[in-house]
């Protein structure tokens, strides 16, 4: 059975290799191959899952050792896999959602001449992501970690001819690299502390070392997580990442890759448990991000950016939960899974809408679409209800638990974190309702299609003729079916998981679980959440449901404007990092040329000058030569005499 | 008379000759100064020969004269040919090559 | 005295050089093929060396030893350890690609006189360089090494100065001036370094009376030959200076960008991927081997310099407008990593450094050669003159990207292994330096991706619209390199197995233990 | 026949004598010198009696035969063990027949052979009125540009006297390093200097410069020899003898019978020190050490290039030979006095030579300055005052002289309308026009620069190693620095030849006869041989590195 694990990774990897090296002759069939291999991977995952369920809870971990990767004196890095409940959860999520999105993309990318390469990249991503969650040591995880970074780089920049896309891709990679730095430093710390970086030994022996070391490791891991999961302060890339094709946004930047950070933290739970400080920082980062993302989400008129903001904020919830320790790990993962369903669904819906609207992304130019694309409307609507945590739907179960856990953290930070989470819930309800209303309700506010050059994102679906009115229509089957499936997930997954805490018990052997007891009682928390929800929805309805929406965005309050600019974090980066960096490099180039190089050139010039001056002594007059000889003789004699002191 | 005085004289002559070489322009004169230096050497040789009471110095003096004569032959040949080309015996005029 | 395999490995390219040079002026293509065949023969021999070499065996294997210059205590002593084997293999491997990539770089202009035979010269010189590099990897006699270490400057010098980038139009007077300036700079820097080293070599001879690496090492190990501390330090500095110029280490690096910028891409590869490796190799073998104490004494300073090289080189790479100069500065940064790994004096660091030499050779070769193809198509080296190339030449763009990713040492590609080893090795003894060095990986991503974005992506520039994609010859050059990059990234074991024993020897030379982990890990 | 000998006769002659005992001369051991002198005299007779048409060939043959057989004699002597075991002082103490002497004589003779080839070269200049011409004036006596000169050219006169002159010079050079008393030293100096003065004046082209060179060389040479002579006088005054052995004894205080006069003079070290310094100066002038170097560039530039090559090689060898003998045989007792001074001279020479050369624009001047720098390097070896020192110097001289002759031979090939095109700017792009010539010259330059695998490197390593062992490490460092500077201008010439575009009106490379070709070939072969397999010659030099007293 264990030997199947490698196949999980191998299948999509093979697909990537074939598709990327295959050349034009695969253009016709490539997408089918890609989708098939994704499905194969899912199949294997399912088989392993069934097998795993068949075993007793305490012995569900499977290991597969492939070969010793970097055998160097005192340094053991293996290519070996570890499949336990946690990674299994991810495997199913990744391959499952992944397969659906492959299917969706078949329709979505139909008219793109580089579709083969697109599927190649998608497969590459699946392979890397599976490697990430299956690795049994941090170094191999690092490989997957950067692999998904690469895949996301390639996919964000898939339409490289658009400078904005290329820039966004570069930005994403760079910001992630900063996180990767954290991860590699963490690994180095583990190596110097424990002499290894395999999960088992490291997590097994946290007790033996100082808390300071562990805090350092923890914070470095957190830095990595922030990069990958777009947490403050490394969140800036996610918004721009929406330049990529919508399926990419759905798969990578909503459902799977961005949750890798959560995986890392939960996987390293032992380290954080042993270092409360690091854990608290995690929780704080999560809390800050969930507000940050939510606020940004409220102000965006670009539907994808709004959803991106929401993603950020939802991951904030997960990180917050992961920062609560054993009372939160399970719920973090649970929210991660449910979020995977509904957020992917929402993005696919958004994609479908854009598909029907000449790739218009500005929600102020939508309106009343529910009549034109019913399937999209329904699926999107269910996703909407799920994310705002409408009772009974997936989001409700997971998010509510996180808020409870946050309160249960106890002490002032418990109150603060809980309060933030609660507030976040309200804001979530607000901005999602806003999206819903702007898109599907109200009167139609369509306008002639934007000029492809100026359009924020020109996706090659139907060819766009500047100036013709969009004619909204429902998307093809290949796109709607995945949406429907995901909608099911968004509705039932949460409930299913919560049936006598099946999900928690499933994960417990890995993540360990404690029941959190909020000071005010679970029911009260749930009640509060409901209130927050209603408030949010009501406010949104008051603003966007009752009166007509201006097509041109009003100037808005200071906060709104700030939020539209992502709370100035990009401007900050630009001024501090980009400008500063440019000046630094420019001055260094100068230094290198004039000082370092100049020093050498200077000596050369000096020698030349000296030479020129000495030359003058050779003035051509025999008698002056004689003088020098006479002088020389005198010096010679004098010197000899002096030597003797005569 | 103290033979050392002859040495002083020799040194003096030598210095005069050297100074002449440094000061005078005319190749012939310059050359004569060199001859003077050689003769100063001769004087020194003879004096030392006397002081040491062996004849080596005196014999060397003869050798020196011969050599001087040979130098005259070669030297004059060169100087004369230079004079014929340039119509001047000034060594300072002959400074095509410098730097 | 068995079959002189090592001598042969150096002799074959030398013979090839002579034959190539002898090919008559008209038969240009013949010369190219001769050169290529001989380089392939050398590759075969190098493989044979690698096969005959037993990782577990003696420190120096396949040794040869003949009297040469008795009066100077010089013997013709050859022998390879794992590091030597790896680097010989790298050299022999790269030269055929260099030749193939430079296939048309040295075709004479129509205006040139009929007796002027640049093509023959070009390929002959390349083979000459190969011969000298190989023998300096094999020499276990300091003097022998020094001779070829110096002598290889001459052919390199002619390669740099004599064969410009078509990018500048072969006959452009101004370009020629820049070229010869770069060549002279290259030569003078390295000659100065070499002469300083000569003083040290003489000093070594005076102190020890022999040049045989093994003799000296044994004598020192047995405590029979103890140098005065200051003598050892001075000698060490003399040696290290030369190697630091060659490597190159900040602040002795300024010859490299010029040389790599002006030379044709294949020659640039020759410089950075092959010749410069002699410098780092020599640090490992001679500085640490002959002067362990002094090496330890100098370590802090050298590590700081290496650190500066890493960051400084990367930052300057970001600031470059010229593709090849950018790659040159990137190389400076990478050499910083190599030197850091060597002087971290941990087995991870030194294994990493050795792997790094090989991997950097491969990655730079890939990146630089593709860049060369790109440049020759557009006739310009300026980044600003490109844009949207991936649209018209996707394969070229793809290979360029892979080369770039290797340069930023993406996991899964060979350079990652070595870079991480170096970092770990350094960190475990000098944490702060290790952490600062880690910034290098961010900067590496920056300059690589900026380069890729500006040249390959965005709207297609008018001048590149008609740019052809990679031709078969070019594809044949690049593909094997990429395969190797991936292969060694996924399965570096063959290399590490050869290298590890050598590293252990070096570690025992300098009498250093790896720092033990803080705690004993569970199970 | 030396003064002590004469002195001996004189003392015997007191009282009536019927017969004069002839001094005892070992003709066999002096054979090399005697052969050359004899040939030279013969050459003069040839000038007198052989018809003009036949002179050239006769002279060339005579010169070559003489030098060759002299070399054979040297080899025979060395083979007979005079270089090592049977080394002795011959001609009643006048001449030493020992390792250094024979080695240097051998070197001088070989160098002269190849040099004479370049003297005899007649294929470089275009025929004048149907006569092949060499690089010497048609008629030295006739004024440049005058009708008589034109007539001489038309008549196809050539100055075949150069060959006897060269032979005389060689004979002097053979004696110089073998001279075992100061008088012999002086005579030898004059014997090889005077012909050289004349040879300098005999250029066919640019005769003004040629004559100027001759005048400068002559005046300064005579000036310096005057100093040398005065130095000799003082030493004689100090020791009461001019024979090296005797002086050495006095200096070391191991003299047999101390008469009162001697006691008086030896009391006065000033005589010794000043005398020694002046003699030293005379020799340093000949080797062209700073500050006695200033004649070198002008003379090298003005003299006919074959002569320049001959001087640069042979004179240096002879002069350094004499210097070695003086310092190692006569003044070892004074080591602690002269060593520091020589240190200074060596350092100044190395640096000044290298630095000034950087800005030269004329090939011959460039080589002149490089020769100065090399003199500095050799001095570093001289200072070592050890067996290695001697052998390294011997080796260096051998290596250097062939490189030099070869380099100047190449210079003779590069010509334009005005004769040799020595200005560097004219050498631009030579590598493009005639790669072979340029490559050969490049080899010589690299040897000068001391690049490994050339004789230059072996030599440099030898002397520096010796110096370092002799405790002159700072000299080595200075030497290394100045070689770095020197490298710069050698490289500059290479750049010029290979990397710059040929000028339209650039010079052409004349196709030489086998004579020059063989000269250059020998140069290249020796350069590479001594670079790659120096051991044999090092052994030779090593065995030859002990002086007799």
C-alpha cells in the first residue's frame, strides 16, 4: 500500500513533463491527458484513504522511503514520504478540487492557443503541492514549497504578454522567497539543534532543547507561512496574483497553495506548543490578517480582488486557529477544507460571470445577472451562504468553532482574539453580501466592452471587440459541473465533519486535540456570531440593495480609499523597498566602477605618470647622463663608506 | 717629500677631468678631459708603485697609455665622422634620441 | 607506474589544440570538427578517470610521478582526489558544449586577410585552455600547478581579446578597444596575483625544500615540518591572493564583468565555469592543505569578504543593463558562496562548495549559452533591447528560464543542493554569517526574474518579432545541460560519493570537527 | 701576460743575464680566446688582401669558423674537467680557467654565432643597384647623404670590417669574465668596448642616430672606464697588487709576508672601499644598472639592430661574469659592505627599468629598458652570494641572451620605406598581417615577462629562489612587483600586434634568408627548451658555479 504514495506525486509530475516537453503535437489532446492524470492521482488518494480508514486510529501513518537524497557527512536528507491523517486530508482536497478545476479549465481555456502548457503547469502544481504535504522531512517539504511557488509564478504570469501579469508573477515569487528564507533558516536551526530535520526526530525531541531556540524556529516557520499564505506583512502579492487565469485563482490562490502555511504550522504544532510566545505571535498575525483582508475585501470593485481579500481574511481565521494550539489545530484544518470548497466555488463562479461578460471584472458594471446565468447564480449563492457562515452550511461549522476556540484561549488575549474573529465574521457577511448584490441583483449596469489594452485583465475566451455590448450567457457544461460539485461541498462538508466530531477525531492522532471552553459558553458565542452576521448582511443590503449603485465608484470615506489601495501596504513597499533598493544598487554600481575598480585603475595611472616623469630624465644630452653616472658613483662610494662607518 | 701628496694631486687631476667632462660641450675637449682622468690614474699607479716598492703600478701605467692611445684612435674616428655630418663638435647637438 | 591516464587526459586536448591550429586556413569547418572530436575524446577519458577512481581508496589515485626539475625540487606529479575527479569531469563535459555553442563565433570577416586564421586559433586556444585546466586539477606538485595556473592565462587572454561578440559587429574599432581593454585587465589582474603567488611559491620552496603536496602534507602531519607562524601566514596570503583574484573574491572581482561582458558567450562560460574553478579548487587543495593553521587564522576575514561578495555581487547584478555583465555579477555572488563553504570548515560546507563548483558550472553554462544565442540573434547585449521574446521563441525562453531558475538555485535543480549545504555548513559554525548569506537567495530571485521579465515577457518588441527559435545545434547544446541540472538536483548521490572522502581528508588536514548538534534527536 | 709575471722577470733581471726565461703560458687552456683573436687578426688581413667581391663570404666564413671552433675548444676544456676538478689559474695568474669562465665563454660564443648570422643577413633591404646589402653603412667614412656615399652604394661597397671588429669584441668578452687580475679586467673591457663603439656607428639607415649613439656610448664608456681605472689604482694602492688572489688575501688578512708599506696602506680601509666602489661602478655601467644605465636606451636605439642584439646579449653576459668574479673572489671579505649597496642598486634598477619602460613608444628603446629591468633581476641573484646564486645567474644569462638576440632579430624583419619600423604604432595589427612573426615575437615577449614554460620563467625563478635563500626576501618581493609592472608593457605590445586593426600604410615583414631565420629559430628553441626542460642546463650551471682563486 505504502508504495502507492510515490505514485500520487508521480502521476501529475509525469503529466507536467509530457505536456511541457511534448511540443505542438499534443495541443489537441494535452488537456485531456492533464485532467486524466489529476484524476488518477485523486483515485490513488481515494484508495489510500479507504485503506487508511480500515486501520486502527493510532496506526494510520504510512511511510515510504525512496532513496537517500543528499548523503553528506553528518547530514542526512532523504526522499521519503509520510502519509498520515493530516496529509491525507490535504491529498484529497488537492487532488479532488484540483481535478474539478482541470475539468473547468478545459472549457475555460478552450480558445487559448497555449492551453497545453497551461495544463502542464497545473499538473506541475499538483505534483509540487502533493510533495509538500507528503514529505517526511522539512527539506523535502521545502522542495515542494518552492515548487508550488514556481507553479504559481508560471500560472500568474501565464499571459506574459501583459506587463501587469508578468510583474504580478515576479512579485509573488519574490515575496514568497522572503518567506522561503524563513523556512531555510528554520531548517538550518533544526539541523544545528537536533542534527536532523526529519519530522519524527525533530518534533519528537522538542522537549530536550531550550524554549528560546524553539521560539526562533517557530517564528522562522511563521515567516515562511506568512509568505505562502499571504499573511501580514507578506500579504501584498495575493491581490496582484489575480492577474492569473481564474481557475488558477480558484485552485492555487484560494483552495490549496495559500493554505500551505497553515499546514506548515499545524504540522509543526509540537514546536509551537512548546513555545507559547511563538504561538501567540501566530494567533496575532492571523487576527490582524483576517481584519486586514476583510477590510480590503469591502472596498474592491474588481470581483476577483474582492474575493482575494476574502481569501486572505479566511486564511487569517485558519492561522488564528492554528495559533490557538491543540484547541484550534483541528478546526484550522477543517475550515481550510470547507474554505477550499466554497472559495473555489466562488472563484469559479466569478470566472463564469466574467466569461459571460466579456471578461469585465468591475462589479459596478454587472447587476441583475441572476436571470442570465442561473446555475452560476445558484452555485455562487450557496458558496456565499457558506462563507458568511449561514447556519447549517459548511462555513458555519468551521468558522463558529474557530471563534469559540479564540474565546476559549482565555485571558485578555482570548477576549481580544475572539472579538476580532467575531468582528471579522460581521465584515465577511458585509463584503460578501455586497459582492452578491452588485453581481446578481439590482438593475443591469453593463457597458460596452472595455478596450482590451486598458482592460485590467483580458482573458482570451471569446474574442473581444471594443465597443460591443456584452450578452450574458450561461457557461458550458464543463464549467458548470465543477461549480455544482463544489457547491455540494460547500453545503454539506461542514455538517458531515461535525457529525459527532468525526473530523476532529480523525485528525486527533496527528494534531492532538483539546476541547476549548469559551468563558461565556459555546451557545453564547454562536449567538453572537449570528448577530454579527445579520448586522453585516443588513448593512450591506442598506447600502447596495435598496438604492441604485453608481457605475463610477464614489470617492468614498478615507477608510474606503485606503482599503482600495490595500491599506497603502503596496505604496509602503514601493517607497521603502523598491525605491530604496534602486538607489542602493545604483550607488553600488557607481561604487564598484569608481572606487573598487578605480583603485586599481588609479595605481596603473600613477605608475604611468611616474614613468612619464622619469622619462624626462632621459633628455638626450650625453653630459647629463655623465652627471647621473658621476652622482651615482658618488653615492656608491659614500654608501660603502657609511656602511663601514669610516 | 711625502708621496701621499702625489696621490692628492692625482685625485685633484681626476676630479678636474671629471668636472670637465660634465661641464664642457665640445666633444674633443670632453675627450681630452677623459684622457686627463686616465693620466690621473697613471699618476696614482706610479705613486702607489713607489710606495709599495714593486713595479706593477709602473707597468700598468704603460698599459694605460696604450689603451688611451687606442681610445684616441677610435674616439677621434667617431667624433670626426660626427663632426663631418653635423659640422659641429658639440655633444649637446647630438641629442636626437631622448625620452 | 601504471598506464598514465591522467597525463593522457591532459595530452589529448593539447594534441587537439596543435592539430586544430595546423588545419589550413581554407578548411575552417574541418578545424571545428577536429576540435569537437578531441574534446569528446577528452570527455571519454575523463569518464574513464571517474570510473577508475575508487571513492573509498587512497587520497590521491591514478598517481604519476617523474623527476622534472631537480634543482627546484620539482617533480611531474599527478594524482586526483574526488574533488579533482569531479572538476575534471565538469571541464571535459563543458568544453564540447562550449565548442559547439561557439561554432560560428570565430568565422573570419570577409575583409580579413587570407593568412589570418581566427577559426583555427579560436578552437585551438579553447583546447589549450582545457589541457592546462585539466592538468592543474591533476597536479599534486605545487610548482607544476603554478606553472599551468599561470600559463593558462595566455590562451584565455587571446580568447577574450581576440574574439569579440558579434553583438558588437566584429570589426567595430571601439568594440575592439573595449575588448582588448577587458583582456588586458583580465591578464594583469591574474598575472599580478600569480606573481604574488610566485613569491610565496619561492618562499615555500625555501622553507620546505620540496614542492610535493603529499610530502609536505605528510611531513606536517608527522610534525616534522613546522613553519614559523608568521611565515606560514605570509605564504598563505601569497597563495590565497592569487586564488582570490582568480575566483574572484570581492574586492578583486572587477576584471570579471568586463571579461565576461566583452568575450563571446562560450568564452565567458569558459572563464566562469571552468577557469575560475581552478581558483576555488586551489583554495581547497593548497591553502587548506599546505597552511591549515594560517587558513584557520584567516577564516574570519575571508568569510566576511565572501559574504560581501554574495550580497554585493547580487545587488550589482540587479543594477546591470547588460545581460552578460549581469550574469557575471551573479557569478561573483556564487563564488562568494563557494568560498564561504570552503572556509566554513565543516564537511557540509566543503562538500557543498565542491558540488557548488560543479553545479555553478552547469547552471552558468546553461544560462550564459542561451543568453549568447539570444544576443547573437538581436545583435545587442542590452536588456532594454529585448522584450516579449517568449512569444516568438518559446523554447529559447523556456531554456533561459530554467537556466535562470538554476541560477537562483530552485529546489529540484542541482544548485539548490550545493547552496543549501553551504548555508547549513556555514550556519552550524557561524550562525550570523549564515543568516545574512541567506538574503542572497532573495536577491538571486530578484535579478534572475527581473532579467527574465524584461527580456522575455511583455509586449513583443519590433526588433525581436522575427527572432527564430532555438536551432537544432543550439538545442543539442542546451538540453544535456538542463537534463544534468535536473538529474543532479534530484539525485546528486553519484557526485557526493566521489567528493565526500576528499572532504574528510581536507577536514583532517585542517584538524576540524563538525560542530555537534545541540541535543541528541529522538529515535 | 700579467704584471706579476713581468715583475717576476724584473727581479730576476737584476744582475747580468744571458737569457730571458719565457713566461709559461698554457696555450691549450687559453685556446678559445686565442682562436678568436687570431681569426680577428686574420680578418684584418683579409680586408687588406682579398678582393672586395670575395670579402663578404670569406669574412662570414672566417668569423663563423672561428667562433664555432672556439666554442668547440670551450666544450673540450669543460669536457676535460677544467670546469670543475682541474679548474686553475692560467697565464701566470692572469686568467682563470674554471666553471664560470668556461660556461660564460660558451654562452658568449654561441650568442655571437647567432649574432654574426644577423650581421651577415643580406635579404632584408631591397637590392641597391643590383647589390644585396646588409644593415651596415656602405662606407662609414662618407658623410650621410653625400655624393661619396651615393657612389659607395652604387659601387656596392659594404663594410665587411664589421666581422673582424665583432671578433675582437668577442675576444675581449671572452677574457672579461675570466680575468683574474684587475689589469686584465681593464684591458679586456677596453678590448671589447672599442670595437663596439665603432660597430654602433655603422648603421646603413638613420646614420645620424647611429653616429650619435656611437658618440654617446664612446664618451660615457670612456668616462666610466676612467672611474674603473681609478678604482683599480686605489685597490692596487691598498693591496700592493692587482691580482685577485693577492687582494683577496689582503682583504681577508691572510697575507703571507706583511711588509711595512703594505701594513701602512692596509691600515687605510678608505682606499679599499672607494676603490672597490669605483671598480664596481665601472662594471655596473656595462651591465646597465641604474643609475649608470642612461646610455642604454639611446645606444640600443641608434646602433644597427644586429649590433644592438649582440651588445645586449654578449656584453651583459661578459660584464656580469666579471662582476660575479670580482664580488665572489676579490671582495667576499667585504660582503657586509657591498651587499647593502648592491641591494639598493638592484631595487632601483628593477623598478626604474620596469616603470620607465611603461611609456616607451619605440620597440628598441622598450627592449633597452626591459634589459635594464632584467639587469636588476640578475643583480638579485648576484647578491645571494651563494653557490645557487652563481648558478642561477649563469642560467639566467644564458636564457636571457638568446631571447634578446631573437627579439632584436625579429625587429630587423619589420620594415617600411625608412628601413626598420621601430615605432610601436607601426606594429599595430602585425598579428593579422603575418601571424607567425607576431607569434614568435610574442613568445619572446612572454619570456621577457617570465611566463611559465618559457626560459624567462625558469631563470626568474632560479634567481629569486637563490635570492630568497640568501636572505634577500624583500628583493624577491620588489622583483615580483616590478615584473608585474613589466608584464604590463610586454602585454601592451602583444595587444598592439594582435588586437588592433592593421594600418593601411603599415610596415611589411621582410622574408629573411636562412641566416636570420636560423637565429630566430635558435632563439625560440632555446627559449622553449629552457622553459620546459631546464634541468640539464641547471645542472650545467650548477657544476660550473665554483670560482678558482
